[in-house]
């Protein structure tokens, strides 16, 4: 699993209410959710995010409610990977369940700035900041998690017979 994109960076305690505000939870349309992603914390996000970009954040990313809408909105916006110091546990699990790659790596968060070009090789557990030349080592995803993400989420991996 390899990802390359521009870094879009946020701070600590980004909760699900700012990832996707509650006023938009009356839809299950993924594109509609994506069109409102991050709007309460960053009005420019939806206009500048590009497919493949990498979101970088501080501590406790995805705290708040347990809604799956938050990782769905992030994934559908074009973000390919979220790197954070730490994630709220339910957000972490929901992200994997819907096929959004997420990774805890505090050293990378510290060494990546807004707009940097980031490359992540999750098979080998290495994150490169191509803008600065820095390299960060992390634990690779276990194979079963890679399979879930590659399949597009838990339900899709079951449909495809990857997980039984």
C-alpha cells in the first residue's frame, strides 16, 4: 500500500462534529457528505483537497461521536491516508471498516508541514517527506488490515471473500 499526496494539516482534538457537522447527517450520499467535510474548521478544505492528498493531524483525531459519516466524508473528499499522533478508538475502527487508511506516527506529524509532498509505503512502514527529505519509520499495517483497506472496507472484503 503506497500513497503520495500533498499534506493538509490540522491540530489536536479534531472531533467528528467538525469533520462532518451534525446538520448534514440526514444524508447517506457520500459525495454530499464530502462536500461539507471539514467546513466548520476549514472553509477552504473542499476547494483545495485533491484526490490522493494526505491529512496530517495531532492528538485524538476523530474524537466525539461514533458516527461513520466522519471517515466516509474524509475518504470521499479524496484523502487517501490520515496520519495523526493518535486517533479516537471508535474513529480508528470506523476508518478501517470503511476502507480509509489511517496511521499513528507522531514523528511524521512533527516533521510534516502543510503543503509538503508526502509519500507513505505502508507495506514497509516508511513515510517520506519528499519536500524536506525526511524519513519516518512506523509499524506496517498487518496484512489483514491492508486487505480490508485495499478491498474498500470490511463489508467489501467480506463480499470479495477476503475475510470470512
